[in-house]
C-alpha cells in the first residue's frame, strides 16, 4: 500500500499537476485575459502592502529559482564544477532559509493586512486568500525541513531529490527516490505540486504577464492627446 501511494503521489501526480499548470494557463490566457488580476486594494494600508509584498516576492523568487536550478541541473554539472553535494546542500539551507524567512515575514504582513482590515477583506476573493494561505503553509513546511537537512550534510538526500525531479522531466518517473525521505519532505513536495495544480485558477497567473517582450521592442510608441483642435500626435 505504501509503495502504491508513493508511486501515485510522486510518479503520476506530478504529471497531472504540470499538465493542468501549462494547459490551464494557456486556456485562461486565451479565454479570460481580463481575469488575470485580483481585487485591487493598493489604496488601503499601502505601507504594509509595500513592505510585505517586497519581502514576499523577493523571498519567493529566490526560493523558486533556487529549487529550479538546484533540482533540475544535472548532477554531472556540479561534479564537473567541483561542487560537492554536501556543500550544495549547505548552500541551499543557508540561502533558501534566509529567503524563506523573508517570504514568511512578507506573507504574514500580507495575510494580516487582508484578514484584519474589513475593507480589504471585502475586496479580497476566496482564491486570493486561499493561495496566500497555501503558500504560507508551504513556507512553514520548507523551514521545518531545515533542521533535518542540516543533520544530513552528506548530500545523499539532496541527490535523491535531484534524481527524482529530473526523472519527472525525462518522463522516466523514479518515485522510489522519494520513498525513504522523511514525511515532512514528502508533504512539502506534495503541497508544492498542488500549488502548480491550482496555479491557473488563482492570481498567480500574473507572473506570465511580466512584459519582458518590451525589452526587445523597436521604434517609438505614438501617443495621441485630445484638445480643442482635435487629435494631436505626441
């Protein structure tokens, strides 16, 4: 039973989550572009919003790209660079821990702001609050794994997670590499996958709206103003 559950959660479930993540985002972009936002509350308690949002976004971005690079970079690359698995795990603990604390403080401020102010609470949708709480729990789980990781600096656990993550992307799922991990790591992985699953149905889709294409845009933008003499190009 345990083997079947492990295979289901870490062999098949990742593909369900990733399929919904990519297809759901594409469908929502194609059909519901005007819903790519949450109810705006920027005019209410702006100082708390600015501080909380900055701490949260900086922390989450560092964690995301840290996981992305750390888990999906082939082990042979680290070996070729002379980066030991134990040192890599220690760096992940230090950098990831600092980023997680930053994100957690930011999320705490954002949650307090949304739930304690009646005006902001009325202006917040269920999905806005739900995804923030989900991310908050995920951050707590991630921080809770640090003491366990610190006690296993041989890098064996890190290599197992890397092998599992890379097996998913090569369509050769190896859920057995997660089987021996402590339950808190499994819960952390499961919740992380679930965030990908619900991603298209929440405000998180706004990350796809980063206007990076403007960096390569050529030419000038024509802006027209209306005055008493008609339209005038500026």
